[in-house]
C-alpha cells in the first residue's frame, strides 16, 4: 500500500473511532420522561393552603435549594425544573395534582410530597405507573413497604419508631405516669399511637388513662384538652400537627393544666409552633428529633451554611424554622441520589440509587445517618430526645431507635 493510501486509511480509521466514541457516549445516556441532556423535571405536591399550610415552607425551602444547585451549574450540567403544586392537604386534590404532574407535566419523579393521607391516596397510582415517589415527607410505615410499593420510599423516621422512643423514655423515667393521648384520627396519628402502646407493652393498660382524637377539619381541640385534663393524667402525649399542637399549648396554659408534655416531631418547630403558642407555655416540652433546630446549630459550620443559604436563596423564609431545614435536607439527599444516577436517568435506576444511599446531611442531628438498602426503605431510623428550655432545645439522653 502506498504512503498516500496508508494516510487516507488512517484518517478514516480516526474518524470511525471518534464517531464510535460519540455513539457510545450517547448510548450510555438513558432517559425516561422528564430527563434530557439539559433538564431534570421534578414534581411535588405540598399544602400551600388548607389546615396544614404551615408546612408549605418545606416546599419553598426545597425549591430554594434547587435554585442554588442550578446557580452552581446543576447536576451533571442539567438544571432542575421543580414543579410544586398545592394539594391543600386534601387527598382528592393530591390525586388530581399528582396525575397532572405525571401525565401533563411529564415529570421524571415525585419528590418530597408532604402528608400521610395525601400521599397514601397517590401511592398506588404512582406505583402502577412506576413513577418514583421519593422521600415522602411522612413517617407512616407504608413508605418502607418495598415489596408492596417498590416505587415509594420515605424520609422521616417512622411514627411507630417515634412512639416507641417516647414509651421507652416514660418507662425509664416516669414508670408510674398517668398518660393522656391526643392524636390525629388518620394513619399518622394511629401509627404513632400504635408505636407508643407497643413500646409500653404490658404496662399500656395501666399507664394510659385517656385518649382523644380530632379530625383535620375540626376548628379546635379545646374540648379534647378539657376532657383529657379531667382524666387525672399527669402526662400528655401530643401527637398532633402544628395547628392543633399550638392550640393545645395555648389551651393548657389557659386552663392551668401543667402535665409533663411530649410533642411529636412533626410539630416541634420553635419558630412555627412553640413561639406562636407562647414559648413560656412550651417550656419543658420533650420531643424527638432527627434534624437540628437552627437555633441550636447557628454556631456550627453547618448552621452558618444554612443561615447563609436562607439569606441568599430564600430571604423571605424564616431562618429559625426547622421546617425550612427539612426542605433543605431533603433536597440535599435528592441531589446526592441524582448525582449517583449519573447519565442513567431512568426511573428504575433512580429507585436503585434510592436503595443504595449511605450519607450524612449537614443538618441531621449529630450521629444520625441516612442509609438505605434493597431491603431497607427507611432512610433515617434514629432520633434524639430534646427538651425545650424556653428559647431552644437541649439534648436529653442518647440517640434512640434502630
């Protein structure tokens, strides 16, 4: 072969190699609806109105974190398009909005939707459609049932775990307590009551002297508090969402009832619940947490980073509200998951990555990790008991849980 022919063949070979490499690179990118070379479309529902509207800030802080990620170049060069719709804490509205996100907006996944009743209403639909329901902001055990619902995964510690933690503390510190229980009459309330009673074991019948429930549609829980006080209880388990938790604190102060007071994690925000209810009335409340309250972490590097984030990307939000820590932390976890997914942005791979996380988050309570596995769809399994001192929380004991 002449020199000219050799050079020509070499050039064609180089072109073929480059073309093959380009095709291989392209072939390695795999997308489902909602993902492209430039965009990752994420759906969410949140109660921006209705009886649980205080939680709306969770969606806003998550949106703010995604703006931060986009400003820094996105994930693998892809910008996040976050579409968050109001479900008013209504299951029928949540179903309608979720269908709109999947069928009209063509999102890749549903991320961080808040509420047990609303997400229970959409779970079967999303699993039939094989659309990831990632990091549900609820502690119901159903989010970890990976055999029945392989496309769903929770974020919060389960309500059953939380209930057992309170039971263990009472048995250890106040074994002769007379306990009254206030709970929301739905899966959220019933799960945490179940965990609490299970944790008490044989002592449940002697320890628990009264129970009262409320409906989300109830205007107040004043009558329930009066009834529970009349039971002679010296300890209150307050398993209610923020609106009713604040009402409880105010009503107890008004009638002069001062039992030992345990407050569920979903309502332990100092800024959104305790201060509006009257911080002086909330002093001494015990609660279990897995996230740092901003007031407790402000002198740490992580706390300063959170404060700076709020100032730059969500200045209208309250930097002292733990609910904003929730949205911030959940968004960080999703960014890690999407980073692990790389160029394989298929729904099946997202669930694979969701089941292979092992990480810390800056605002998780020290010592707590976020960890999942093929048979573990409960990312956070430990909590820390803390006591409100009138301004912030103080640690009480060691980490509890699994």
